[in-house]
């Protein structure tokens, strides 16, 4: 049997596979608290699946209320908030004092509750679906662990459509060789598409980083004025490598210039002597020591 899952008004998914029905009876006394039920889902290392939680609306229709991707040793524990439906006798006794209109409304509401009170969980494997949308043979991604992780990240994080990564039968193959293409060649074409997408994403990130740095530089210039801003780029915390050696050497020179200017503007009385101690290492700061000589 098949189950239909309606994602939106224009898309419907058909699920095929094994069906399992579980039933349980819980007993408790009047003063005892209700038992807490939890849904526990775990995934093994380098494995992934989609977990959908919902209810059975009809014999062939599943209505999911939540879905989640579980992968790489994820441990999911969700408490289930259940509501007890009264028995037919309890329901009849509770609506006897109501008016006929209120009784009809209560009966319709109970009928609606009973029509969709069957809790259901659907587990959808990701690898077989990836092979399907990428035009790859069955079980071709079983040992392609890194490729599978890259595909999941591109699909989930970057929302890349599968057409940009799928195997194209007419790409680079003659018509007489279409039926003789091996699985390795198909995987190679998919890997090339994935590598090209990663290069495009890396270039886009580098461009965004440069634009952000330029915007920060323009904001700093607007704050202090283009003429008053120093020509020295401030040394960041991570800029301690060989590429920033020039900025590291220029920073002590700027400090020495400021100290010399401040020393000339101060008028000392008596025998005061100002000494500027400069360190040979570019990272250390300049130190100023003022000492009084004995008379």
C-alpha cells in the first residue's frame, strides 16, 4: 500500500514501503499522574534520514505536522503531549444536560477527533532519494560517503536545485554509448558538478568578505575624516602572520612619532629627562620613562 503526503497545494509525495501498526494500553489509578511518552530517534555515524511526525487522516493519506533531518549520531528526544479521548459512555453522560444544538456540535467535534486520532511516524531514507533525483544507479552512493555529505549540505544549507548536480545522459556521450556508461563515469560527472558548485560558493564568500571589509573601511573614514585618519591599517588579532609584517613594522614608527611630538609640547622644570625606550620587536609597544636626576 502507498501513502500520500501533501507538501503544499501543488505538490504531493507518494510513500511506498513497509507499514507497522503498534498498540498499547495504559492503566493508572485516579491519583496517579499520567505517564509521559517520548519519541526517541537516533542516527548512526555517516547515516541520515528524514523523520516525519503526524497523523493518519485517511486510509491512504498521511498528514505530517513536523519533519526533521537526523544524521551523524544525532539523538532526538521529543516529549509527546497526548490528550485522552473519553469513552462513548463518558461522552454520553457529559452531554445529557446540554441543549440539542450543543449536543450536535459536541458529537460533530468528537467525530472529527476520532477521524484523525491515529498518531503516525514516517522514516524516509535520504540516499535512495538522492540516487533517484541525480539519475544515478541504485546503491551507487553506498560507499561515496564524502559525496553524500556534500550533496546533503548543498541541498539543505544552500538550497541548490538537483538539476545542477544530476547526471545528464546526453552530456559528453554519443547516442550509441548512452547504454554503456558505467556507474563510475556517472559518479565522476556528479562529482565534477559538486566541485564546480563549491568553487562558486567559495568565490562568492570571498567576494562578500572583501565587500564587508571595504564597507568597514569606509565607515571608519567617515567617522574620523579622510584627512585625519592615519595611513596605517590597525593590526587585528589574527593578523600576526607574514602577510601583515609591513603593518607590524609601521605601528611602532607611528607610536614613536606620537611620543616625540608629545615630548616636545611638554615643558619640564628642573633636571627632568625623558627617555623613549623602543623595542626591537614590532609587536611590543613603545614605553616612556620619565626619571628625575639627582641635583
